C-alpha cells in the first residue's frame, strides 16, 4: 500500500509541497510514493544503495548552469572555479560545455589533466604557489598564471623557458560587506596588489622586463555570495582606469580583464541570488563607459563562477540517528553526518533547509535543530527548520544546495571518512567519487 492508496487526493498534486527551484535542482519532484526524486532517481534509493551521508549531484543542472553563463556572456570566457567542486567527472562536464578551468594547486591541476582538459584553457590561481607547483604548471603548458607576489615573478622568470602568459591580481578596494572570510576585494588582505599602488606598478614593470613572461591583463575577485550587481560595475570602472594608468605610466597596453566570480546563490527559499541578465547588462555598460572615458581598447573579458555553477546541483543525504526533546529547550535531530561533510555552517554561519526525502509527510510539523554527529557543540547543520513531528530514526533527510564547498572542504574529523558523490541524470545514477573508508585513513598512518 502506498501513500496514494491512503490519500487519493495526492494524485492531483494538490497537497504536495513545492520544492523551490531556487534551492533545488530543476529536475526535482515527488514520485508516486511521495519520495523526493532528483534527475529521475529517488533519493531514498540512493541512500539505501550507497549509504549516508552521500552527496548527490545532478549532471544536467551543472550543464544547464554552464549554458546559462555562456548565453548571458557570449563574448566572455567563462572559467569554472574548480575550488567549489572539482572531480574528474565535473571537469569533463564543464569542458564539454565550453568552459575553461581555474585551479589552485597541483592536486586540482592533476584532476583537470586526468579529465583531458586542454592545458591552454587552465588558469592557475593562489596567493602562495610553491616552487614545485609553478614548475609543474609551466611544464604542463598551463595557459595563464595569476601572479600574486613579487616572489612569484622571480620564480616564474627562472622557470619559464618559453613565453608564459600571466595576469596580475589586484585588489580594487571594493568592500561588499560580507563575511570577513570572503571579503577579498578590500585593500588590506592577503591577495594581490592594491590598485594604484607603487607595489603594483613595480610588479608590472618587473614582469614586462622578463623576456619569457607575457603580461596579458589584470585579475580581481571582490568577494563571495554577492547578489548586488553594482560592485561589479564599480570593479570594471576601477580596473579599466588602472589599466589606462599602467598604459600611460609604463607604456603597457593590457588586453585581458578577469573579474573573478563570487555570484550569490540562494541556500534557503527567499534568499537573494545573483541576477545573471542584470549582471551582464551592468558589466557591458560599465565596460563601454570606462573604455570610452579613458580611451582604452575594450579588453577580452573573463568571469570565474564556481558556486553559481554547482551549488544548486547538489543535495546531501543523511539518515536520522536520534530525536531528542530538551525540556524548555530545543528539539535536536541528530544525523549521521555533520561538520566533516559540511563545515560551512561552522565556518561562515551558513544557513540551510532540510526535508524528509523518503516520504511525503501529511501530519503536523515541529521546529528542530539539525545536529551533526561530531564531538563539537558547534556541529550544527541547520537551525529552526520544520520537520515532521513523527520523525523517526532511520528516515532520510535531504539538504539542498550543497554542491559547492562541501566535498572540497570536507575532512575526516573524528576518523569519519568523507562521503561519496553520486551523479544522477535522466533516471540513472552512478558513483563518481567513492566513500572514503577506514582502510583509506589507516593507509596514511605508517606507525612507529
């Protein structure tokens, strides 16, 4: 007997809650048994087959977001920021969709190359690049390296046997007033050279004096989770003005402008997110105006979305371990994951939604705190969410919008292996990253 037999009115869909497409993959529905499906696959079936916690990733959602950026910015290079989520499968998807790839380490570079991404379309970032990683990048033929310090200029000059294209990262002194950990556009922080500074002028001068370094442009990244388009327009105006200053002072005409990423996504219903058409318009208008004002030739534009490509494609599955009602306090629902698979709550105070995935609840709900299993009082996954009052251990909880900065930030804290990633598409699922096992953890411990 199914829920449809007990509640025939469900057949019309009238009682089924709306799964907000702002936070869930577009291909998310309820099946005939009242279970949530993503990509045509029931999440409860994935939990039964692969265990929990498990990251689920909708391939079509990732590809659709790639296409949305290419449609809105047809003349720009879209460079996927691999730090958000990088696996061999994801790298293949974004390459298939015509995107380039940004990496921040030799490990990310290895994943990209193993996926047959064209090295010429790879950009190497990072404020602290070890000698060995710069050497590896040059030997692999990485297309561009973003220079972040004078030390890197000296290292690259010593390593490059043939011309290596580079950009210089600058801070345009734009404060987006977000969490301090993601305000990367202000002057006093670890990334880049301050705009208009003697340090930047010196860095550019050093690069152009090196015969095997080809300076092509400037790069900036003003922050993360930005939903207001105005800061990007201001970034364009300041960056073009700086490119014009460098031309006038040093006789260097730069051809490339990389505006980074940081485009906001909605983690909960009602959250603000970046409006791509509006962003495209303000960047276009700002480029036209700034170039005309300074008599500067229009540069080739690059954008680096990461979170905005993969966040909404991800759903994390947990299994309920216990339900605890504290007298005159909160109700805690403890699940079998936590801060090891989603550290963003502890790091940034991020907020999430969560729902029961294995059935369609029809009775009353209760307000709960979704707690992780780790030995930390701060291991909380979500606060003040609504779950069924008759919730029981063993049921499946699904948390949407977990495709970005979950797998990539995951740890093995408390000796708990990192979850697998299961990709779904058109009614089929496949494991693209396996679960980390105790044997994996022990293999690194060589003993006395």
